């Protein structure tokens, strides 16, 4: 009996980890594919002042970039109005690998997570999500504070963690695409990502607490 309980405890912990990975990868997926954010930033950040093309042409190039990053079968980065250097292309290739890794995690975890949540619902143990999700809500707050202190340092540290080279430091002369991908756009993307995390975790906490009241 004790071995069975121990096995269930570990399975439950594994299930919670799976759910958290699903939330993380889903939040990233929604953020990087939320095109309206870039459309809004075009005006908010006066991005068109940096180029001689129209907004529709700029969005066409942005779509080409996102198509390359999202599509595992698209192996060539080609933008209509922006040349790309060898180092720039390699950086986007590394970004593409991170995108595909994120999608892979989402695909692998979303079904087990759904089954696990359904299992918790059936046995009235959704309250088990409360404490892990409360800890999860601290993460965006912590990184949000770091961003508030200095986004430049945060941005550099982020690239230091995920990239082992300096190819992300674009030269506008050889990679003019960087002129239409300002640092502020990435800051807004991080903010959106953190908001999504908070919302998903908060929903889980609310559902768990409501169930706890019924027990």
C-alpha cells in the first residue's frame, strides 16, 4: 500500500512538472507568434522611420522571417528587402532551433498534461496545483524586476544563456533587419510572455482553491 502511495506521489509530481512545461512552452508559442504586437510596435516605436519601405512591405518581410523560424522544412532565410550576412543567418538558425525545441516540448507535454489535469479533476485533487503555481507566479515577478532594473543587462544575460557566440550582435550595415527589430520590441515580447505565465498560473490557483472549498 505504501509503495502504491509513493508511486502516485512521484507520478503526481511528474504530472505537475509536465503541466508547468506545457504552460511555459504554450506561453512562449503564443508570444512569438502574436503578430499584433509587432504591428502595434511599428507605430509605437516609429519603426518605419528606420526604413524606406511601407508597413505592408515590412510586414511581408517580418512574415518571411517568422515563416523561416517556424517551419522546420524551410531551410533558407530569404527576405525580400533585407540582406542577411552569414553571421546573421547563423543566429537566426540558432533562434529557429530554439523555436522548434519549444514547439517540440509543447507537443510532447500537452496531451499528458491534459490527461493529468483530467485525472486530478476526477479525483478532486486540482488543489495540488496551488502551491507549485504560486511558486510559478514568482518567476515572472523576479525577472520583471530584473528587466525594470536594466533591460539592456537582462537582454545581454539572456543571450549569454541561450547562445554561445556573439552573432546576435548585428551590424546594421550588413544586417539592416536589426533596424526594424528594436530592443524595445523584445522587451514588450518578454512582458507579454510574463503576463501569459501569470494568467495561466493564476487560473490554476483559482480553480484549485475553488475545489479546496468544496472538500
